[in-house]
C-alpha cells in the first residue's frame, strides 16, 4: 500500500474529507488556506482562499457543489467548489471548531468555542436551495437556533448530524455525549462515554451509529437511537480521530502523543500510526506508519477503497487499499458468509 | 554302580532290525470283530415273491457294487407271505465302501414306484430307539441378534476417517485428526488379533486372526459380530461387495465323527483347506481342497465386481462358480484352458459397447503361454456368457501381467518380451479399451523392462517403473526409470467431440531411481513413486507427483498430452516399509513396521503436497490400516454443485480445523461467532426500527450512481516532446518542372 503524499499545506492539518463519490479530497490546516485534491493521483485541484486564521474544519455537500469552512478568525465561509469562489460568510462570536452540512444540505451546524464569556454552542444555520439544481439561492444570516452548552456539561468539541438530519450529536470536552433534535435543537439525551475530551465523532454510512474518539485513548462505537456503547477499542495513546470503513467491517483510529510533546519523543515512540481495528471483534488488525507527528484526522472514502490521514506534520497521506485488504477476512466471517451463500442457493433452488 | 551300568545301556544301541517277530505277530493277532460300519440297511426295495429273490439279489448286488465290493447281501423273507419284506442288508468289505454307498445310492430311484433309502447299520440303532423323536420339527431359527449400526463411522459430523494402529500386542482404532493427536475410536485392545487386522473393501467389517479362526468386528464400539471357525487360518480375503469371506488354513479341515450341531462344516469338507463364508450369517457356504502341486497365489478365489461369480485357477483349467446358485460350477463344468497361467476379474462392471441401457458386464481376463501348436495369448471374456471379447496374440514372451484400471475402462496387458537371443528383455503394453466397439487394443512399446505398473484411479494415465540393463551389476547404482504416460491430446481434440483413437505417450521420465512402488491417490491426480525398504533396498524415498499441476513450469517433456506433470515434493522417511492412501485421497500414511525393519519404527502422514502433517515414532510399531469407505452416494450433478461452491465449503472447514487446533482458539472462534451474530442481529433490529419509526432504510454501503448524467468522460492527452531538431536538407529531386 504505497501512500500518496499530499504536500501543499504549510502547517498542521486539521481536517480531511472525501466527497460522496470519493474522487475529491477536501483538506484544511492551520495555514488559512483550504485545498481540494484529486484522490486518484493526489494532484491539487485548487484552494479556497480568504480566511484570516486557522481553518479548524471543512465539509462538502452531497453533490459536491458547495464546501463550508469554519475558522479561528470568527467566521464560517461557504464556497462554490467548481470555481472556488466565496459565496457567503457568516460572522460568529467565537472561533469555529467544527462545521458540517446536514445530509440534505440545507443546514450547516457549527461548533462555536466557549471563550470570551461565551458559553459555547452548537449553532445551526440555514440555506435555501433551488429544488431542481440544488443551487443555493438564499442564505439566512441569523442562526436557525443555538444549542448553548447545558449546565453540568463542558463545552462541545465536536458535533455531527445523524441519519436524515434527524438528530445532532455533540461530543464534549468532559467526555460526555449529548443528543439533540436536529429540527429545533431540543435536548433529548446524554451519556458519559469517555473520561477525557472527545476529539472526533464520525457516523456510519447510513448515519444510524457513530464512533467517538477521545483523548482518554479509547474509541467507542455508539448506537444513535439509545446512545448505548456497542463496541470499545482500547489503544495506548490519545486519539484525535476515528472513522468507520464501508465495505469492510473495520474502524480506523488516528492519534498519537500530544502535539506539545512531539519534540521530545521520537516518531517511533510517538505512536503516530493509523490503527485498523475490526469493528465487530475489536481486535487490532494492522497499523500504517508514515507520519512523523500525531494524526489529527482520519477519513475513509465512502466507497471504502481508500483512506487519508492528516497529520500534525503538515502532510496528508492518501492510501488506496491493496487486494490483501479486501481479501482479509476472519475464518468466522468466511464461514458465516459461506453458510449464508449456501442458504441462499438452497432457497433459490426451493 | 548298578544304576550307572544300567544307564550305559542305551535303547538306541540295541539292534532290532534283524530280529524276526513274525511268529509273535501271528500268535497274538486278533481277529477283528464284525464291523457294523461295513453294513448298510436298505429300505424301499421292491417286495418280490420268493421265486424272484435270486434275480433281485443279482440286480441289487450289481447296483451296490458301484460303491465297492459287496461281501454279502441279505434279503429277509416274510414266512407267511412268501415274499421279501422290502428291505435288505448289504455287507461291504470296508466302512469306506459303505459310506460311499450311502452317499451314492441314498434316495436312488429304482423305478417309478421304488426309491431306495440307504442308511448305515448304526443309524438303525440310533433311529430305532424309543427316545428318537419321529415327529417333524420345524428347524428353529436362531433369534435375530441386533447389531450396532455397522456404518456409524460414516456419520461422523466432521466426516473424519478412521485408521488402525498396531504396536506390540496393542491394536487400536483411531479418528484421523489431521495434525493433532489421533482420537481413540475405541480403547486400544491387547491381542485383538494374532497378527494383522484387515478391513473389508467398503470398511464395514474389521477382521482379526485367531488360533480358532477369524472374527469380524463392527459398529460404533467394534463389538464382535461373527466368528468363523477355521483353525490356524492364515490368510483371508473379502469379496468386493462384502458378502463373502475366504479363509485359508495350512491345516486340512477334520470333521469329527460326533460333530456338534453348530460345527460349520459337513463331512464333505474333510481335508479341505479353503473356505468361503457368508459374512452376514457367519455360515460356511463352500469349501475347497487345494489344487495339487500348484504355487499358492493369494487370493486363490477371485470375485466378479458384483460377487455373483467367483473363480479359481486349476491346472490347465479355470473353475467359475455361480455364487447365487449355491456355488455350482458355471455351466456344470470347469473351463478347460490349456496352460492357463493367471487370470483376473475386472474390478468394476464393464460398460461394453454392445451393452444397452448402461448394463454392466462381469469380465475376466487370462493368459496362456506359447505351446506347441499355438502362440501366447491374452483373452478377455465376458461371464457368464463365456463370450470372448478380445484375444491378443503375443510372441517371444517371457511373462505377462494383467492390470485393470479401477473402473474397468482399460485393461493393460503388460508383456515382458525377449529378443531372439534371449539376452535383452523389454516390455510391451497392450491396452484393451473395453468401452469401445470390438475392444480395440493400443500398443505401447517400451525399450526396457517394466517391473511396476500403475493406472490412475478413474483416469486414463499411468506410471511405470522399468529397469535399464547395464553391464555393471553393482546394486548401489540406481537403475530404475520412472516413466509417465498419458493419452495424446492435440489442441484440436479439445473442441472436437469425436476424437481419434486414444494413443498413449510417454511424456516424462525420471531415470536413476531405486523406486519399487507406485501408489496413486484413490482420487487420482496425485501419485507417489516410492522406494520402500525391502530385503534388497535399505533406504526408502518418496517422490510426490502432481499430474494436473496448475502452475506454469511443468516437468513434461512434451506438451501434447492430457497431463501437466510436476514433482511436488520429496519428503524423507528412510526406514519406511509400507504406505497406504486414505480413502479420500488427501493423505498418505507411510510407516516403518517392526515386523519388517528393526530401526526407527513409526508412522508419518503426508498430505498430497508431500508435507508431513503428523509423525510419531513408536517402538515396536507394526501396522497402519486406513478404514476404507464405500463409494460416495452423491450423483454427478450434486458433485458438480459441491465443486462449484468449494470456496464456501472450504471456508467452513477451515474454521473447523482452526477450532480443533487448540481450545483457546476454539473459545476465541466461538466468541467471535457470537459477536458476529450479535452484530448481525443488531443491524437487523435497527433496520426494522428505523423503517418503522422514521421510514428510513439503513445501509452499509453508499450506492454509487451508475446513471450516465452523473458522469463526465474526461479525455486527457499527454504529449511529450522528446527532441526538437531543425535541419536544412538539400532537395533530392529537381524542382518539378511544369509541362
């Protein structure tokens, strides 16, 4: 599995995302400029320029028409992917930590930092789109609603939309996870899943369960409906990101020694590796080395054929999986599949 | 001193030969008393008037003289009626004659009204007593003894095979567990058999040897099923369908006078050494005397594939018996075949070209050497019709052996020939194709003398081991050549259905071997050519060959044959004395028996790739016997289906294997299995819930749109200019002039 190195950012990566077809990669870093790359060869397609500070987060909509970025310069910018023009800019009260389109693409959630007397919130903005072309025809500047940090919770670090935009799940700095109605922001439920800050939440392809990663070195697979922990993946270093692979029953975890300790540890001891775990059996299957700083974000293409990791070292490493990755199966899985196949044959014969 | 003097007289020293005892013998001779064994009582004779007595006496005397010389004949007279009483006494000169008369004339019909009943005089005593019951009693059938299900081992959940291990006095039956310690099928028993044990051809019965005869064992716990009383039985053979057992003992059968009721043999078996038994009932069905002055060739009775006929070689004759007709000679007489040397039945029913509706024929083949008025011949004959299907005439023959392919499609007549000077020997292979019209024969000529021959089971390829002749007689120089044969296959034939007649071709050979054994996997494709330790060879070696190698580089010398040979492995086991494939054809057991070799006894099991999957060195190890299996009941269609889903099947079996490997793995696999089930269950539950609550369909994979409008074909042309050069060239032609 030879990685493709995406060199273009001058500072640490903050987020890496695939579009729905998996042919483009959207990246943002602490260097004020977001980039778009071809996933097939790692060639840079273009950049989104305009932010004045670190871009913490980036997302792309269902049809790869618009991208959204959230920055430490107190703004959220909406971009047209085709030509890289800035369509709209929302001003915010505090730095923006995370942005994400709802699955239908007509809302954007933003996680706003809790600084300068602001309690911190998950704020939802609205876009109006043309029903036919999906073009954004109007942007509402005022937030649709704010979900302010509740009492007894620390501020949210990350948040994500569930299936069909029905719910919003937020991960807090104290390791709690809270769940809100995606239409009006009403609080529904919460659970204490981690002991330290939650660093990432990514959903399954169908948005019915999600994986959390935390600074407490664990990642958990959680059911959306009940917030019940389905699986736990224990590691030996703080985690910054986790994703669920389609096609294969794996999860990919990324992290490493704290950024501030990096200078004092060698890259070997820093555990700057992407770790593959079996989603169901919770065993570690393999690691991919390469970065010489912690992995800040890992993302897998929606087709499950490649993954990319963005590191503190300023590089994006893009990997297209080998045949051995697709062939790998536990005996248990093979025999279960075989039995299923035989049953199908029998029922077809009957 | 007196005792020592006595001791000095030795009996051997007294001369006796020149003493005449005849006077003493005469003096003390005892007149033998009247021996009642010499008399027979005859009933059912005609009642004749007194006047006819001399005539009747004359007739009867003549009749009974057939059995031996008649000393006296006595017809008692009824004084009142002045006629004979219808019974008479006959005195013979010896008990033997009397016995013969009973055998010969008992039940003899004199005419329509009269039938003679001949009994010995002692019988009269026996039958005449008060105690003798005159009423007819139905013979009592012995109560039906239920046995365990005899094929229970085939129901093993994992379809494992069994084998027997013999070590010292111990004999045990084990389950084959691949690389792991074999599992006891029954607790090993001491002295289960005096010598070796033997399975029937389909594995249903296990036979053991004892002083009193042979015993059969079977069922889940190998209980004793039947005993076959044949003292000192030394050899046994079982017919192909497991119906009959043949035993041979060096001791002739002696039927005692007062034989108990359950004594298996009748008086006609006296002196016989060969015995045929019904395996299911344990009863003797036929006994044979050994033919005089003949080399003993085991098996002495050979069976047709369906057990309907069996045959025995006699001097200048072949005796074929109809097993279903009380072992009567086929056609009432033996077949006279001048000089017959050897014969063999086809191991399966032959699909002859003349047969309709897939009928199968019993076929046998035999050969006769050259004699004054005819050449050496090999003959293929159908039984019971005795129709000669094919005769192969041969010249300058020193020996002939017959080799059937296991499905009776081919018969190879291996002819060892000599040159006129009789100095060099070489072999011809005459291959009869039984399934084709008129049984054509294809001849393969070899340059050297083939000593071993082996057909591929269910196939049409074979391997030979031949000896090259060298001037040097040094036994340390390997002289054997292993040669591989396969039918020719030209590229075109693959498509053409009606191929030209099959021709065999040697397509590879390996010289410089000591090899003395060819052992094909029963499933075909794989063959082991081995050197086993014999009195002549000291070091065993093994060569595993694959006839259908799937890789690129094969060991073929020529490629227009239906084979792709590759030597796959040469595992080591220097002290091996025997080998046997398991019934599935996946494993081959090789062992060193303490009976044949003193060092390094034990066994190894190899897979088809020649990898050792299990080895155990055991002191005083004697024997390894795989339990055979009956033919699979799957139809060809079902088999094809299995082959199609082989990947699915093997996935399940691999998991089973992994689970067996150790208990920790087993736990792990079980827990994983439940985790996987749990996850599948969770996803199913969620799918139902999401559908019900939110009308939302869950999925695991983003569906990729295949609609054309979602795609755009981008053509990118890359041009790279390697070099640019500008040059001024003087024109070759004169500028065109206008005309």
